[in-house]
């Protein structure tokens, strides 16, 4: 991994595996759906070189700006294209601009810099406003959801997106608490959730009981699964359409997704499996690729990372987003 990847604030996960499986070549176009701080993009940029091109996309304008500066430093000012927005809308935007990707990466979730910023309200470890939005353009904050969702809908959300078996008890406590006073901070919500969950018997769990409920609200606020589904549908459309159609995926394009929880990984597995069974793609590596103990030791966030990569079958072509 290059020096360019070692920027403080976010350590890219599975850096060597991403390069090995995407196989970047000089002159190719790389599309980074979730630029973050540009760690993966800088590493791929070095390999596509000044005859290649890097497209950087992020919902978070601050992250996008930092990634652009970093990758421009590697590949050159005019070889970087920046697009601020949801990656679900990116395929259409690329089609509109006439850009075809040879490689695509979606490294889902949030960057450590976002998680560590108390102002984002993503973490219960630091007290902050209950916001959780990855970008300012998103319409609803976690505080608004917590204040307005009916109890049954909240229990459903916590069960589905957090896979929390005490979802009903958590929702009941949250609704009771909000009648006393508004729930506006991460600490308030974390304490209410912890009070609703029975203490585990047996070996003490290292996972804070608030983790699953926070995940659930974050997924809902950012429509994480809806965005992923729209993106995966665009990959399928791109793989299925004729090479003569102008689209966003080049013939033989490699598409990689790094998921951090089972709900995301299930969707990726299904979509990529479907491409393979229809003869439109092939697995670059069967099954999921995960970080080794060394990487997890250096970067605990890598523990739950699951990478899948599919390569479009060149003869079937690629097309419209
Ligand atoms: C895990 S970080 C990416 C880190 C990056 N690969 C690197 O090496 O620095 C995920 C990034 O995706 C962005 N993001 C999350 N969901 C998004 C979405 N639906 N559309 C666009 N960007 C999104 C977040 O704002 C965050 O910057």
C-alpha cells in the first residue's frame, strides 16, 4: 500500500485485497462510489496513472473535498472527476457525462473521521446531537425519527435494521422517555436503550447493548439499504444491456463492494450471484474476502468487513445505468 493511503483519520480496509481483485491497469477509469478520505482511490490512482481517470463520489462534501485533494496529488489535477451525492444516483450521472467505469468500488458505511466527530451523532461513545446523517442533503435526522415514529414502527425498524431481539422493549422505553423530555443527544438515547436490555448472563459481551439500535437508526436515516439496492440494480442493468448502448460500465468491468453488516452483504451476495447465474458476470474470487488477524489488529474496523468482487463478462457487454 502506498504512502498516499496512510492519512490520519481513516485507514482503508482490505487495501491489498482491493488492488489484487480489481487489477487496476494504466489508463483505466476507476469509480469510487464512497471516496471517504481517498485511501483506496489514491492507491488505485497510482496504478491507473496519469493516462487513467479517477471518479470520486461521496454524500459528505467535507470528505469528498479531502479525497479530491489527495487523489489529485497522485494522478494529476485534470484526471480526477468529483461528484457529490448518493452513489445510487451515480450510474445515471456517469451515463450522462459519458464516463464508463473499468473498476467500481463501494466501501459502505461511514469513515472513522465521521464516527469520531461528536457533531455527527453517529457514536454513543461521544456525546453529541442525535443527527447521524452522512451528508447535509439528507432530509431527516435520527432525533426526528426518535421523536416521531410510532412505537410499533420503531420496534420494527430496530428489529429489521439492528437485528435486535429486544426491539419491542427498546421502542417501549424510548416512547415512554420521549413523553418526559425530548431525546436529542447520543448519550440520552444510549442510556435509554441500555436500560431496556436485560444484562447478558454468562461471559460479559464486549458489544455495548446500544450498538444494534444505533446501527438501526443510522441505516434508516441514511436509507443505506435502499441506496445499496438501487446501486446493485444499476450494476445489473449495466451488465445486461448491449455493448453498443452508452452506459456506465465498460465491458469486463470489475465491481467490488465492501459491506459491514449482514443485511448489506446479503443484498450484494444475491445481486452478484444473480449476475453469475445469468451468465452476465463471474466471481473474481468465490465467497467473501475478509481481513486477516494482522489487519484486524492494526485496524479493528476491518473485523466486520466483507468484500465481494464480480467481473462482467466482456462479450455480454455493458450499458445503460
Ligand atoms: C468507509 S468510508 C470510505 C473510505 C474510503 N474507501 C477510503 O479509503 O478513505 C465510506 C464513505 O461513504 C460515504 N457514503 C456512505 N453512504 C453513501 C452513499 N449512499 N452515497 C455516497 N456516499 C456515501 C460516507 O460519507 C463515507 O465518506
